[in-house]
């Protein structure tokens, strides 16, 4: 693993495109967090609050906010990815971001058929500027960032004389790559228009929908958990790896669920709701941190006999409540510790499989578009995202973690105690 797998994983997550993807997607998070506040108020898990907002006439305004944040996530992503790629190449990034936006809009339909059969033109269809257009946006952002950076670095630009203001020179420098990229986007649009579709719609049908289906499966859960925990066990940030592979798809699953609610349907698996979303991983699989390590921290804080575990438990208990467990991973250590490998990998996997079944059979509701910061403590995050059933699920997850880690933590604690006694 150290000689073959880990270097290849590091090489993958440090690729220019993957770095730009991770950084670019992050630009969507502030909008989603802000939109979630208004969305949470509009669908608060306490009916009198919802009735009060409706009676005061604010419900439409709240829905406007969620529509102007969630429903443009693909637009923000394409700008952010192209911008991040150019920035990491040390060229003027803002023009790349705008070119990514223009190319993305060119590939969309600008007409839609109304319910009465009339053709409405000059529109931007928000159905494809949110989750459904995410993979297409990623591809366009990466292509634009790469081509724009290549042209600038190779000097294939219009060069202005010395003394011309920097912003003016940068604008003219973007003309040649901009013309090439926009012409290319127009050609792509026409090619797909001949088949009565668009590039974004084609990518969704051929690539994104099948990939979202894989992430929204038991296999996807097991893959997510094992990749993250195994690499963390070797001391590599497993979260960065799975985010690079699956992050955009999980975000698309989340926005697709919100689209079901916006259409007036009930958010159920039968109506096409995705089970595995960005929030599924945050508040179930990664509850108290990667590896669901609450059980280990609980043992150290309240049941341990060795001084090492007792002191680490005191230090780690508060961060663990806020889903921060690096002190445990490196302080126990879990890294390269054969006695803690099994619970570290199996606990989140068992939790993921059980919660998948709970949502599938209707015991727990699927996640809507509402998001909470990943540091939101357990039970509170569950209640805000899904009401009392989701909060109760988190209590069960914490108990599972205690049960899974107990025999292994007890063994390591006994070894630590023996070493301390021998040292004394």
C-alpha cells in the first residue's frame, strides 16, 4: 500500500484538474448554506413555525432565495472550476471564469415549450443549471480552464504595448482563447441540436445519471467508506480522495432531491429521491468524524484505565462532538494501528448500510436540499435536516459506534496500561 497505492492516490488528488474541481466546487457551498437557512425555515420540522411564515406572506420570498441559490449550483461550479484552474496556472483567472460561464450557457437550450404548447424563447432553464447540469459544468469548466491557460502561457494572445493598464491588457489577452472557446461551444451546440438535444442533457443521460445511480447504492456506500478510511489509516487524507471522486455526484443527488420538493411531490424513494447525498455522508457515515470514532472517544474518556487513553479522551471528547477527530486518528493513533483497523473501516460501513435500508424502507426520510455545516453536533444536525426520526437515527449510530469500538479499544487500552506499569 505504501509503495504502490498511496503514491498513486496522492498523484491523483494532486492532478491539476482534480485540484481545480475540488476548489471550484467549494464556491457552491456558501450559496447552498445560505439557501439552506431559508429552505429550512420554509420547511421547518414544526408546523406552527411554517404556518406563521405562510400567514405573514414570506413563504414566496423564502422559495425565491432557495431557487436563486440551489438552482444555479452548476453555474457557480463552472465559473469556480475554470477560475481555479487558471489561478493555479498563475494566469489571469477571472476571464477564464467568465468564459466558462458563457460556454456553459451556449450549450443550453434557450427555448422551452409552455403547457399551452407555445415556444418561449430567450430563457435560461434552471432545470439544467442545478444538479442535473453538474457533470457537464465540470467538464466545461476543466476544458475552458485548460485551453485558456494554455493559450496565455504559450503567448497566443493579443499583446498590448507597455503602459496599457493591466486590466485592459488582460481583457485583450483573453480575446484569442475566448474566441476559440466560444466558437467551439457554438459548434458543440449545433452538433447536438441536430439530434434534438444539448451537450449538457447528453452528458446527464450518458454519464451523470448512471454515475449518480452508482453512488446511490450499497456498493457506492461501501466504496465511499472503504476508500476514505483505508487511506486515512495509512495517514493519507481519505476525505480528499473520495471528494475528488464522488463529491460532485453527491451534491447533484442532494439538489435533485430538492427539485422533487420544488415540483410539489413528496420526497420519497418511490418518487425518485436519492438516498445517498452529501448530507447522508456528513450526518450518518462521518458522524463524529471519518470512521465514526465516537465509540473510541467515549471509551477513552469514561472507561479507559491507561493514562494515555484517559488524557486523550479528555482532549478529544469536545472536538469529536463537532465531528473533528484528527486528534484521535493521530493521537491514539489509529494510523497504522492494526488493532483499530477493523472498527475504523467497518463502523461507518455498517452505519451506511443500515441507514440506507432505513431510508429505503421509509423509517427515516430522505435528505432534502437543506444543508448544515459539517461541524454541527449530532442529534442537532439530525433534527434540523430530518426531524426527530433522523435525530433518533444519530443516537442509534452513536450506540453502534460504542459497541463496535469497545472490544478493540479495550485491547489497546490494556496494552497501554501494561506498558505504563512496566515503565513505572
